[in-house]
């Protein structure tokens, strides 16, 4: 198991060092904005804020409300593409 | 060892897949967090709800969906049927035509002076006096009102051509009068660069054909107004035109030489007709002008009631020569005359007059 964790750590490190992580992040962000995921979540945020009251909203509130919904709302095409790229990277650089 | 490798790789694969999934979920969570921070900051800074419109405005600017009205609630052709009173001429004009009318009425638009001048010119031409005062000018200028007068003006102009007294009637050309005919002719031209042969009488045609090329253009049906030596048309064409217009007996062209031209304009028209008769005689002989020769023989035989024939008969008597009454034009060149006279196939006319005419001319 420690081998796995070591391997994971190594790969994560490589991902960051090579800049692949940032690239993947940017790719995901642009894709999500394109498909309207961002606007959907923003509308949901508005509801939450109206519910909780404008003055008393905290980051935690928002995170708790938004993140699970966000995960669900990601379209399949975006998910598949991202996974494809990650696998490719791993195939190239793992062991 | 292979089995172990394979199992190891199999494990690796599942692990890799799990790893990939983990990395993916990390990325998505990052995105969500980023959004949360943004929204929270916007809320705390107070600009989160700025891009929304308030409820009241929403009601005011709601999309209208009624018939006869656009989505803003405005009527499309509200001003179409309304009429305005012009302050200048005190007429009621339709609203959509008001601006152009004002332009013409006040004389301030781009084309207003042009149209006004044109109308003045045409009315001057018609009346020979500038009787139109300001009021009338405005009336005539205004396109909105006087479509009819505009048509009338154009019609009058076109009627001027055949009936105007300035048209040059058949005049015996003298040296002094040549300029007159030239001046008069342009009025026939007007907007055209050529002459319409249909509107001219036979005398005018003849006078025209003695001075000008006269070849009728295929496209415009107008006669060429260039000189007898115009490079665009051949002598054959000129002869054909004369045959067509004046009849076969007049199928000869006036001599390009100055001698014969001066003959044309001298008082001795008889000489011209002598030369014409000479041509007539030789045309009998020449085989090329078979049609003209046959016609001319006919002419020489019978008296024709046409004007040109009678005049030539009269001049015949003054000239004292030549038999036939055919009034063919002069020869294209004296040399050709000589050549043709040599071919004596059908000597209808007596030969002796030919040399005598030559004597006269020479």
C-alpha cells in the first residue's frame, strides 16, 4: 500500500511539475463555462443566498451547498474528455 | 514471473484508473471552490445582484405581444396617414413625403435647383418667354403634385422635333445658307447624336445625303451625321442608304471632290443633275448596279409624278442634255464614270452627251 501511495505521490508531483495539472484545470474551467455549468451553479447560489440572507452568508455555507450539486451537474462529455487526458498522462509517465 | 507481471500490471491498471478518477474529482472540486469564492466575494462586496433588474423595471419593460404593435408597444405606421401643412406653399402633404417636398419647395435640396432650371428651360422653349413666376415654378418643381405636368413637359419636348418651325425645310443650298442648315439640324438631334430618317421628307433627305454620310445604324436606326468621307462607313453603305431612302434612281453619291460639291451649292444645280444623269447613263451600263440600272431604265422611259423627277425634268431642260428623267446622284469618282461608260452593254442614253457633260464639268 505504501508503494501505491508512493507511486501516487510521485505521479501527482510529476503532474504539477510538468504543468499538466494547470493545463487540465484551465481546460476544465473553460469547458464548464462553455456548457453553462457555471451559470447554473450561480443561479443555485442566488437561491441559497436569498434563503440564508445576504448578510450572513459564509464561504462554508456556499461550499456545502454548491459542491455536491456541482459534481453532479458536470456533463458527461466533459468528464470523459478529462479522464481521457489524465489516463494518457498516466500511461506516459507512470512507472 | 510473467504471471506476476501481468497481475501486477492488472492491478496497476485498476490503480491507475482509480488514480485517474481521483485526479479528476480533485480538479472538479477545485473548480467548484473557485466559483464559491467568487460568489462569496461578490456578495460581500455587494455586486452580486447588480446584473439583475429590479421588479418594477421588469414590469415596465416587459415584452409586448399584441397585434398591431411591436414588442416595445409602439405602433409602426403611426405617422403614415397624417398630413402636414407646408409653411411655404400652404398645401397639405403626406407626412412621409413632407421632407422631400420641403426640399423642392424651399429650393434647398440637392436636386432642387437642377429640376427648377430644367423646368424653366423647357417652359421657355415652349412659350418663348419666361412667364413662369415663382409660384408656378414651385408648382412645377413639386414632384408630389405634378406628375402629370412632368409627363406633359416631356411629351412637349419630344413633340418639338418633327413639328417645330425651326426644322429646316428643303432649301437650295448656297454658300451663305450652309451655316443655317447646320444650325437648324442640331435641333433635330436634340438628345440624339444622329437623325431619324423617318421624320424627314424626301427633299430634306436628299439635302442631308449630299452633305453627310447618312448611313443608317443598325442599332439605333439613325443616320450617320459625319462627313461623306467618314471612316466608319464605306461608300457601298452610303450608296445603299441612298437607294433605300431616296429610291433606286437616286442611288448615286455626290462626288467627294470639291469641284462637284461646289457645284452642289452653286446656282448651277443643273450641273449636278447632269452629273447625276451621267451616272444614270453609266449605271445602265454597269453590271454591278443591276437593280439600279433596271430601275433607272424604267425611270428614263416613263415620267414619274414624284417631285424629284419633275424638278430634274425642269433642270433637264435648262441643262439641255441627257435623255432620261432619272435623277441619280453624281458619280463616286470621275474615273469610275469613264470606266463604266466604256462598257456599252445597253446604251439607252446617247453617248455624245457624256463627253459634253464632261466638258462642262472640266
